[in-house]
C-alpha cells in the first residue's frame, strides 16, 4: 500500500479559499482559486499521463471542483463555515493526488493498482481530551478487510490526511495527517514496516541548517524519536508513531529524492550502531555515548514565580498550573528549586503574558501579603533538548552538556531532566541558541569541534601558520574532529573578513584584492559574533604592543587567545594579573602562549606540568635567544665578535637591526615570563640585563644600523679577550637567562660554561633550558631544540590551537577509516 499526500501547497490553498469565501476577500476570490487548482492538476496530468488516460481524471477533477464551488458558495452566502465543511474542503487535495498516482501506475506503468478513498475505511472520532482523532480500530479493520476482498489488486494507492467519523461524515487527521494515515494503515494491515518518504535523508542529530555537520541517525527508539519530535524535529510527528508503537511496527524514514540513502529506522529495538557507520571511527568501536541527537524549540518565554511564602506550602504548584490550564496555556518545561522558593515554567512566547496574568490572579492575596514576591516573564528564550535512551546508563552526560554551555559562553536559565533520563533540556537565550546547539552537538562528538579563527599578522610567522593550517585542515577534521575555520586575517593596516571561511589556498591574492582598513574591534566582533560557531580564537602573530593591549577585553568577551607575542606576559605585573582575571570573567577563556619562549619547544607546558604534579623549582637557566645562541656557538675568539655578528645578520639570523638581539631585552622578557610561570612576582625592570651593545651605540635614534655595524669593531677587544680566556680554561661563552627561584632573583648575562656542559656543547641556533627542581636536582631536566624561525614558531602556535580544541572537547581518540 502507498499512502499519498496532496500536491505541495494545495492543502494550504484550500484553507485560504475557505477563509476567502467566509470573509468575501476581494484580493483572493474563491472562484479564481478554484480555477488555479484546476490548472495545477491539469498541468501535472499532462506531464505524467498518456493522453488517452487523462479523460477519467479530468472528469473526476471537474466533478470535484463543481462540488467544491458549491461548498464555498454556501460559505460565501452564509459568511460562516462549520468545522465539517472546512474538513470536507481540505480533503480534496489528497483525492486528486491519489488518483493521479493511481492513473500513472495503471495506465503508464501497467501496474495492477487500485486507489482507495480512506474515508471509506478509516473511521475516527474526536479525542475526549480535544487533541487529535482517535481511530476506531475495530470498524477500520472490518471496513478495510471488506474493501480489499472487493478490490483484489497488487497495489493500493490510498489517500492520506482524510478519514470519516463514525457517522460517515468526511474529516481530516490534522497536519502531518498523511504520515498518521500511513501509520494507521500499517497497524490495520499488520504490516512488517511503515516507510515514510520525505524530503530529507532521515532524522538528523541536529538541525542541519544550524549544524551543517549533523549526521543521519541510522537507528533510534520510539521514545527517542518522540522526544526529538516534541522538541522541534519536524521529520516525524509524535502522533504519527502511535499506531506503529502499539503494534511494534518499525518506521523507516526515507528520502524521496535520494532513495539510495539508508535513512532512519525507528523501532522498539534500535540496537547499537557502529561508530564507523555514522561518525567515521574504527569499525570495532560501538556508539555508547547514549546521546542520539539535539533539538530546539524557539520563541519560548519563562514565567517565574518566587517568594518565601511558597516554602513548605502544599498545593502551590497545583494552583499555578491549574491557572495556566484555565487560561489555555501549554507548558513546555517545568523547573522548581528544591527549597520550593521558586517555580519556573517555559511556555510559548505568545502565551507568556496570558500565563503571567493568570498566575497573578491566582496568587493575588499572596502578592499583596508579600508571600509571593514576584511573578515575572523572561522573553527571548529557546529550549535545547538532548535526547538519548541510553543516557541513563552513562554517568556525566548532563555534566558534559553544561560544560559545553560553559565553554561556549552560554548562560543556562533553567533546566529539566526526567528520572528516565531520556531527555535533558536547558533554556538559553534565543540569541545564544545556534551557538549552544553547535557546542552541545560537538561536545558529544556528533560533529567536529568547530572554532572560528582570526589571525593577526600576515608576516613570516602568520603566513607560516596559515599555510600549516591549510595543509593539515582536512586531516584535523577527519582524524581528530577539529574544524579550524580561518574567517579573518589582518595586517598592521588591512584586514580580510569572510562570512564562512577564507580559502587558504589563495588567501594572499584575496587579501591583496579584497582587504579593507583594519579595525581590531570589528575584527574581534566578526570572529566572535557568528553565533552559529560555538568558539572563537584570535591568533596574534605580531610583536605589537597595540595588539596585545586588546587581550583583556577579548578574553572578557569569551574570545580565546593564542600568541607568540611576549608583550602582554612580560608587561606590568598589574596588567598580567588583569589578564588572568579576564580569563575567569570571560567564561574561562583560554590564553595559550607556549610560543612566547622557545618557539615550538614545550617549555611553559613542562613548567606547568611539574608544578601541578607537586614539584618545586630551584633554578632555571636557559639559552633563550636563537640569534645569540648561533653567535656564541660560532664566536670563540678566533675572529672578531663584530665579524660574527655581521655574518649572522647576512645569514638572516638577526633582526634587521642586530641591536634588538644584542641588547638582551628579548631574553629578559622571556625570563620574566618564565619567572612568573613559577610563581614569582617580577617586573621587567627588576631583571639586570648585560647588554652586548656598547653604550655609545645603543641610541637607535642617534646611531643608524649602518653606523652601528661600522663602529662595532671598535669594541671587539673586550669580548675577544673574554672568549680567549674561556677557551684557555676549556670553557665557552654563553648568553643566558637565569632565574634563581629560591632567592627570588633573575638575571640576563654572559656566562662561561665547561665545554662538557649541556650549554657548552650546543650547536647552531638551538635554544636550551635546564630545570633544577626538587625531583630534578642532581640531573636537571633539559629541553633543547630550535627556538627561533617562522616555521617552528608557527608550529608552536598551531599546537596551542589544537590544545585549545582539546580543552573545548575535541575527541582525544584518533579516528581511523
């Protein structure tokens, strides 16, 4: 049996014609509407039916339209219409579509088919509760049995949506009525399954318009489907399932336009679905997360009743909800504090004031005596529902949902959870709904952890970072569940913004043609205010003080930060502490800066790991400048210091002005950062720095770079003597940063180390750090590797981005195809 709906838009058109006739609408005369319906169906018949078979359908259509015209004329004359008349009119669409389908099968496809007017067999009555129709199964099954015996056929084409009452008067089953008809016929026929063909591939784990990564749920229980349907999932109406649930008939949701798609099976035994079938995990892994999907209800309001006079008083809740019932208000969600101080109800936004006024009338005396302190309405809310029948067996499911809301900066205004744990619902602000839905969906690995990324600085580090993200992006999505969407790139003067994401293969060309004047406020708004992306991060790949001055406000807004820029963490201690406070104020915004020291070396993260595990630092020594590491690995007194510097500059190891490196201030900033990481309160001015720039050459405003390079040889003798003296003792000169934690002192200076020491054997431009702690005292913990260069610095920033993804909930397991 095939159950068909009306042609798209026809039922709505018929409903408008009833209204037009009743109101005598001059803009839409019912007679014109009837002719439009004729045209629609005749054009369809011309396209799909052979010419010789159009006659019977045309005659039936003409007869039906004549009856329809008579019904509407009666409505027009009386200027009123009864429910029975309206239902008779609404049912014509299914009569015509069923006959069209039957005709093409019978005449064009030569199928032995018959068409069934459901009004002849499907018997219903109004529900005593006033909601929907109740099927008289005894009469329905008897009539259907007789019809099938009288009309032997291979295939039945039945009308959906329409039925008859127990007196034989035509009626309709309400919206989604055709699906309900199919479910009814499945039960009456004792069918093995009920296939519902719609315009989507099945039931999604979330609204794909909001969560493009939403997946089709292959299998789910009746309860799960009902919960999702109640909370906004439009594919399957709860009433549709009732007949199939009662007879335990599986419902298969399929796509008319993509019949090869597997669809969704809804049954009493949904089973466990392999990750590989849905989410791309290994074939042996099973889907035991318990959460099947998320749904939302928009345009919701909260009515809150609170007061000390409610505590311990029986019947308060009963009185409140009875007042809503009398006012005709439907309550969607209820939350009550265990102290009984307050009761909160979520209901349709259009009914909020009606409900509040009903409650105020009910509690008039309590309000006057201040036993109830207030009854207020919170508009502009949405409900996010998390559904899964197996959630009850998984500890921490609700905690993960709330953690996702917290990390996305979404405030939960109310929540409700049934004891069966099939559904956990939270009320959030409507403006936060898309962000909340995407964050929740990703937190249960139902989609990738999507992060809106903005990159400031398109120089060597920023450019390298963009290229690294571009190269790894597909792998990050497929194997690690992280979707990094670069939506903004800025230089010191221009910025490129994209509503979805920037094509990283051609970003430089696009930047040069489409970039606009930079505005960091607009830049940050663009990155964060797209509510469809749950998380936002700015990567500052500059050394700019102006950019770092924005960190605090960005963190307070909930924007995460990743940066190699040392200015903020080595600036005034007061500002440093404000940044930490801003992280907490901004819903625990994350601030990652591993690349502040040692480029991509795990120096800061190692310090934190040692401290968190209870170790205590005694001393930190480090060669923290790649430039000075290279210079002193080459300089041994055999050639002048100025010559080594000139060669290093020519090879690109130094800044354009080598004094930036030789001054030692870059190393001093790194020392301050590390000292603060181990708990010392240090200002940059507190660190004595031994500058390698002769004092007469230090003023960059007075001495040009060329002048500096020309005059530097005049000061070679002192350093050459130091190098020779060290060499004579089997030692080498090294420019180091030293943090004496025990004494609370720091220094940046030139020191001598034995050639056998870790520092003495250093090569190239490597950085090296020694950690002396209580656990690593006799043999300090050593971290060594490239500490400079665009690629390794960008890799350090990139690693922090991925660390952010992990903190936000990206799966720790690697997906394998």
